[in-house]
C-alpha cells in the first residue's frame, strides 16, 4: 500500500520530513494509519504569486485600512480569483473546490460562503478606484502607453428563477442577446482594452441598453477616471452614431470606426470613389467625403468565399420556393399531392420563415398578388449590391497621420477583444450568472475581468518564453504538482511535495514564477493556513 501511495503521489523515499522541509523536497511515504491528504497546489500557487507580482494586494490593503472587516478579505479575493482561473464555479461550489486545494497563505477557516459574498461586496464598493489601481500596476509592469484603446460590448444572461432578492435590482432586463437566448434576462458588459490586449476598464449596464448609447459614458470615464486625454478609440459598427463621434471629438480623442455596409448613405457614396483602386487581391484605398476621411479595404479571397456561400444558399432557397409554389399550382390544377392541402397564406409564411432563418430575405421579394396567389422574384438590386460589398471593409477615421493600411491594421486588432469576451464566457464562466442582486452581479463581472487580466499577463509571459499553450491548460498541468499533508496526531503534521516534472518546471519559468520553496509550502501551517 505504501509503495502504491508513492507511485500515485510521486513521493520518493527518504528526504526531509516535517513542516520545515526545504524547498522542493520529497518526503517519506505516509506512515501506516496516518491520515494523509493530497491538495492541488501548483496552479493556485502560480496564480497567487502572479497576483502578488502585479502588486494588486497593495490597493486592496489600502482600502481595507480603517474598516471593520473581521475576516481575511484579501484571502477570499485570492481564492475566488484562483477558482475563476482554475475551476470556475458558483460561490457555493467554490467551497467544495477549496476542500481539495491549498492556496498559500490563506487560512481555510477564513473562507466561508458569507465571507465570499462580503468580499464581493468590498470589491463592488471600491471598484472604481481598485480598477484604476490594478490597471496602473499593469501599465507599469508592461511599460505600456495608452495611445490606442479598443471598445466592444457583449451580453451576459442569467439562469435564475423568481424575482430579484432586493428592491432596486434593475440590471437584469431582456434585450438583444448575443448568446441567442432572448428568453433569459441579461446584462450588457462593455470592455475597454489596450493595443497589447490588456483589459483596462469595464462597465455593466441594464440588459436592454443599446450599444451605441454606451460610448459617451465610456469616453468620459477614460478621461476622468483614467486621465487619458488623447488616444485613438477603435469601435465596431454598433458604436457608430453622430452623437458618439461628437462625444469623441469633444473629448479630444481620435477614432477608427467601421460602417455598416447595407442601407448606409456614406458607404454608397464612398465606394464609387475607390472601387477602381481596389482591383488587387488585397487592396486598401482612401477617400474624402463631406470632409470626412474613409479608408476601404478589399480582400478578393474573402469576397470569393462569401459570394460562393451566398450563391449556394440562394440556389437552395430558390429550389425550396419553386417546390412550394409548384405544389400549389398542381393542387390548383386538381393533381393530388402528398400531405395536407397547402394554402397560399400558409405557403407564404413557410417561405418567409425559411428565408428569415437563413438571413436571405433581402435577396427575394415574395408576396400575395391581387388574386391571393404566392408570387416571387429575385431582388436584383440587392444581389448586385452584395456583389459590390463582398470582401469590403469601410472605415471612418479622424486620424490624419496614420497611413490607410495602418488604419485597417489597427481596426482588425479589435478582433482581440472579441477573443477576450470568448475567454471570459467560456474558460472563465462569465455566464450564465446566478446572482440576482446588482452589486453581486457587478462584483462577479469585476472578478471575471480581473481573471481575464491575469490570463492576458500569463499569455504574454508564456509567449515570450516560447510556450504557446493556453494559460488555462498551463494551470491545469501545474495543478498536478501537489502537496501532501500527513496528520501525525497531537498537532503534528508532516508536509511534502510531489516531485515536479521537467515540463512543470518549464511552465513555472515561463510564467515568471519561481519553483515553490519551503516558505510557500509552509506559510501559515502552524495556524492551519490552507489546511
């Protein structure tokens, strides 16, 4: 049995024993009858070390001065952040996860469900100042100058039943769902990122907030709270409105925004001015229209792919429509048809639903004629316009010093924020949200953004070390580096570490985190920290 435990835990014979074992030591196998527990350690250790390296503990401690908290707020924040990166779960399930994890320096008895919620309330109460402090630590660490910011929004849905727990909880509303869950209440989350992909700030709005209505508040916040007086603001098509552009100009910020390609007067006027210059495989051209600068990019490859896919779908739709209308004609001619008799109204609805579900309604005009019969024809003008805009990207910018290709390149970097949202929603479990109280909803989003910031830091460090594994996978691998505690009775405890594999040592180095030493393993053991 003892030999089996050695194999399972990777513990070698001999070595030092006791709570004062040196860094990376191995320990003798557990004694017969002794109670032995293995704790996941490597991942939580890496997260807490990076947390401390970022200097995030300092602003938290500063805001804790003079308060009456009777528990370890900072420790609970670290536990929630580690859980979000290692095994994201609800606050109740964190306690189950924490039973098998050793978080250095955090006393196990300090982490309870009420303490987790109160730590969330602390984050919410000081969010405006903490977020700025965290961001400045990141900017200093990476020596970043904020001369370009990217902004986008997403929606985050809830899976809760019943009304909100407190009066005044107004964030949860139904609205346009980017997760295709219009049946569920949601909130809208806006994220501002630097050109290095580091989240700078975030906002949470009611679930029925319109994207374009958020820009003015974000711009004022960047100027007032972060002291950013001038930079280039990059936003997607949903951000474009004259009010937003005016707000950006008044704030002294330049902008790069994309225009919608359909039903857009500016695009219809600008395209003829540049089309002759967009004949290559990858081409960029610019034009002035009404004293506004436009940059248009064209990709022949993307245009061809888009056109082939659209034409295939239109051909399938034409066959579907022809099949349905032919059945009506044969039925009217007295030729028996399989199935229930069709009506013109019912057929019209089926065709409309088919086209709507495939986003093809603009390409075909379908209606009932004066005799009540289904009639349809191709929308030739719409199909011609689609051919013109295939592979096109139309940008408007107030910058006069950036070359056209640079403008396009800057805008395409906005895709990084979309990847950030995907990371938050999938790996970090931003949604679904289970909280019902506004302050807890906002604190949950704040924790996810903090986790995303740390994810980006880890990604930068790993890539710099030539390691292109996702941070979540790295932490998962490091979690196999375990701590083994043996209760010897009478308050005595033996602590040992599994033998790290060379790959794990490489990952620690890639993250810029030293191999755990005795002080990290033993920190606070005499007071039951983490055990």
